[in-house]
C-alpha cells in the first residue's frame, strides 16, 4: 500500500519558514499590540498626567485671563499660540514617546526585526464583494464573530465590576466642585481602564498563542513537498549522478595519463595507493602524481600493472603520505629516506639505476 503523502504531517523546514516570513506569513496578534498599548498609555498617563494637566491649566488660565481679543495683535496671537502649543506638546512628549517605544517593543517581541514589502502590495482580489460575503459567512468569520461578542461581554462585565461598588461616589460627583469632580472621574475611568486593559492583555496573549499554533499548522508540509524542496536545494539526484559520472571520467583520464609516468606506486596495500615520480634533472624531490583511496586506489593499481609500474607495499608510509601530501606536490623531507630506499630498490629491479649510472 503506497504511503499517503498528501497529509501535512511534517514540521516545516527552515527554508519553508524563511519563504513564509518573506511573504509576511508570521504569527502576529493585532489584539496583543492594542492591549499592550492601552495598558502602557494608561500607566504613562498615570505617571505624566499631572504634568499634562498643569500644562493645560496654565494654557487655559492664560487664555481665559484675556478680557478681549482686541488686546492682541496678529504677532502676539501667533506667539501666544506657539508658546501654548509648545507647553502642551512638551507635556505630551513623554507619553507619545513612551507609546512609540511600547509599540516597537511589542511588535519586535512578536515578529522580530522584519519588514515585508509584499504586505504593502495592493491585492485587488480582496475588493471582490462576492469574496467578501464568502469570508463573512465562512466558518472562520462566524468564529471571529462569536469571539468578538464574547470579548465584548467580558469587557462589559469587567467594566461593571469596576464601577459596581462605586455607585455612591458617582452619584455624589454632582455635589463636588469642578476639580474634585474631575479628579473623581479620572480615578474611576483609570480603575475601569486598567481592569479592561489587563483583561484584553490576557485575551490577546491567548490569541497570540492561537495565531502561532495556526501559523505552524499552515506551514506544515507533506512528505512530497519535503522531497521536492530537498531536490531544489541539493539538486536533482539524476543531475548529481551525472555530475559524479563526469567527475569520475575526468579523474580516470588523469590517472591514465599520470600513473604510467610514475616510477613506483606505494600501497597500503588495498585501501590506499600513491604514485610517485622522480626526475633528478627537474625535481628536488619525488613528486606525488596520483593518489587515491578505495575504488580509486584499486584503479591506480590496475593502471600501474597494465603499464608495468612497480607496486611496493609500505603501510605506514602510504598512510602518512596520503594524509600529508597532495597530488602535484613534492614529498616532505621526512619521507626522503624511506622513499629513496624504495626508489633504489625499484631502479635496481627495473634496470633504471644501471642506465642512470651509465649516463
């Protein structure tokens, strides 16, 4: 029975995550940003609100103390407006900057440092009214509607719990002076706002967890998708096999060209093979013209036998030269003695030594 590869059961690969991130498909909760901003602004207003009230009080006092606008010329009006705007703006700066910092931090926590231009590209398909109605009456739309209604009921219940025990204070506000009534109202609104903000924060954290879970499920892959992605990243196996074949053909041609020129092949005896060549007129020391392991070592031995190149077994020497000397390099000085002994034996065996002495 063939394995079903259509089910998305496999965890997304790093490449899949990277592509989704580039497309803007990232787990992010707008409710979490809004809840943290609401809570942050309330705390900032609680800290910097008195300074803001003093600034507004100063502006109102200055404006209401004027008997008539006729006392102001155009230059004086302009200067007064600029001065009052600077006073109120200076009191608002900590609140606004704090809100900006909070917004940046909460988004960085959710998605990290990320910008995707694809989210800014227009999608005219979303303007299709038929698709819009489809989204409204789809199951997902109904779930969002139910969640929104439940959220509204919870917010209403929390707000009611904040003011339920303060009914007498609210009724008694009409008997207080302006400043006392304003302070009492601010206290009640702040109490309600904090409770609502904390509730929204808890709900937003749950929503963010759901968004991460949902995004993870959408990014899951089928076994076939993973195979195709691995093929794209590592190359088609057929192409890779062809490349290996071409590489082996090139290596085989080089071995057929270089091994017959060697004076000796030093072996391990079966796992390693190093072909050495020495020409006293052109070289300071013997040179490695070919080396190989496994199949390549066997091929070097076959070519050496075919062309009558002597093969000598020296296991420690073969391992050391294979590890330390690359093809085309002369052997290090530490191998001179051992290789000289082998070459002397080979020359004597093949008659090269007598030919050299005769020359």
